[in-house]
C-alpha cells in the first residue's frame, strides 16, 4: 500500500462509517477526494485487456467443467498453458475427493400418457433402467409401504414427511426397480438423496403438476432410464502461478493471493460462474508478470468449489502456520462478468472491513467516484482464507443473473464493460499493495475461526 493509503483509508472510514451497509448508501464521489485521480498509477490499468478476458471465458465455457471430469482436466491444462505463456512456472496441486457426477440423460415414459414429462435427477441417484407397473406408494414411509408389493415395480411417491433418501431406500427394500418422487408444492423439485448408497435404485423427480397428472395412470407400465450417474473418488487440481518479488533484498515477505474457481456445476457451461473469475485471474497474472513489486503474488484457480470449496480448503490446509501468516490478502473473483447481474459488491465472511475491502474501496473510489460496497457472505473460495485469519473478500455482482447454475450461463451473457471495471478495481488494489514502498500498513485482520461458516450452497 502506498504512503497515502493510511490517510485515504482513514478518510473513507470517517466518511462512510465502519460498516458495508453505510458504504452502500454512498452514490457519488466524496468531496475533496476525487482529485487523487491525477496521481493514479496507470502501470497496471493501461495493460488490462477485457477482450482477452472475454476470449478466455469463451474458450473455457464451451462445456460444463464439473470437478473430477475430463472437461475439468482440459480446463486445468488450458489454464496452466496460459500461465506458462506469460512466463510463469506453474504448480499443479492435486487433491482427491469423493464426488458425484450427475446423469447425462434421463428418460421416463408411462403407457398411455401423452403429456410432457421432464424428470430431473436427485443428487446421488444411480444409473439404471427399470420397467414395471407404476404403483402408488404414498409418502414412501415404512408404514405406507407395509402392505405394498413393489417387487420389480416403479414406486410413485409424493414429497413430504421423510427425506428423499429414506423414500428411495424404503422402496428399494420392498423390491422396487425404480422410484418417481413428485413435488407437493409448485415449482421444480431439485433435491439430494444425501449421500451415495449402494442400496439405491434409479430415482427421479417430477413437479407437482406432472405428478398429479400421472395419478390417473397408476397401474400402467412405466419405463425409467438414468444414464451416466456415478459416485466415487475423483481427482482435481489447483493451478498456482507465482510472481516473486522483483528484488529479493527488498522483499517484504508478504504474499497476496488472487484467485477464482475453474469448475462449474453439471449442465452449466459456467461462463460467468466461474470462467469469468478464472479468465480475470489469468489476465491479472499476465499484466503483473513484469511490473516491479516487493510482494509475492500467487495467482490460483481452485478445483471443486461447487462441491464445497474443496480446492481452496485443500490449499489453505496444506499451508504451515508460518505460510498462512505470510498471506496478507486474498482477492476472490467469482461471477464477475454477467451483463444481467446487479452491481459489484464485496463480501467478507464476518461482514467487517479488512485490508482487501479497504484497498478495493480506495481503487474503486478513484476509478468510479464511488467506493464498492461490502456486506457479509460466504459461499465461495474466500471462506477458507478468512477462517485462517487472512483478510479476504469475494468480488461478485449482486443480485445474481437469472440463469445462475443453468445451461444458459453462456458467453453471450458476458459484459466486456463489467469485466474491464472489476479487473481495473482489483488490479489496481493488488498493485497498490504489491508495489515497492517504504511503508505498508496492514488493514484489520480477522480472527482465525472454524465457526464462521454460513450457507452450504456454493457459487
């Protein structure tokens, strides 16, 4: 951070208060502060090329990049090659996890039924083919199935009272060859069986409307096919490119981590989530490769974020306490380019400011006349860093776009203008901290905690 940082941070603190909620209400520049634009260092800004970011998103988002699949490995290879083309030596950090691959196809037909059926899978459903009589199994409880013969048949079950996994196991114990569970409320039914179990039979979900329409066809023959579902141990990698200090004698010993996750959810090309953050990490690495700096910068793309932040947890947990103490900031880029999402926001695990938010507010104030607001939030790869006591923040647009985690998360929804804006804010904030300087004050550092865990659904 340069010599003006303390006074600017103090001015921001006095002007906006100590909370992100207060900051969020600031709509225009602060009087007397905008003139710092005259002195703004353009070494990084002039080199950022949003078209390069866009082109890398386009390459990565050709297909879903589910963790542990060949598509994810292809993405990892591409990211490594891009880092190497900028002159970096790259480390691939492997890790193994127990994962689930969603089906590649699902088919359901019922004799005599001419309406549309759009079955969806439950997480951890198994592959298989089942044909048999469609039998009304009520709520699928043990009591409901006590006098029901399901041998070789398809159990037709309504949602409610017990978990989806219990319903499938109860039906399987009674000999069912397959299970259909329909919703008890309007809307899609997207559920999980909880965990892999060898006793499961193929199971799919229907909407309430579809289920009620099928009630008239109980007793008819139904055919169910689930293809491509798979559970087991899988491999993923974190991709790490490190920029070392230009002059070792003047090095601070500090480390900045700039990162994003390169995996996506099944069925979603993940242009915004999170090819956008991955491509921006690549671009910032390219831009900063040869700029003078006294601080180490690690550019990392993480695997298996969508499965529970597995890659970033593996990375942080692999570090010694000494190494953790060296990391002074984590900038996490997740979903930073959608044209249809809201405005840029930062999220910290405890909702409090830290060095990352202070640096980014300083740069966004200079660039846009308004500091980027922040609030509380987990659900992404800044969480393991924050839990380790490292100042960390997620950069994301909020609210999310309508096609978050859907097949429509494609390159045509990406805004080059938003990419340029976020890259400039983060790039200038990172370089503000990394450039040669005599004095580098540290922002507030969160207390290490294993209890600051919020939502269990991940971006």
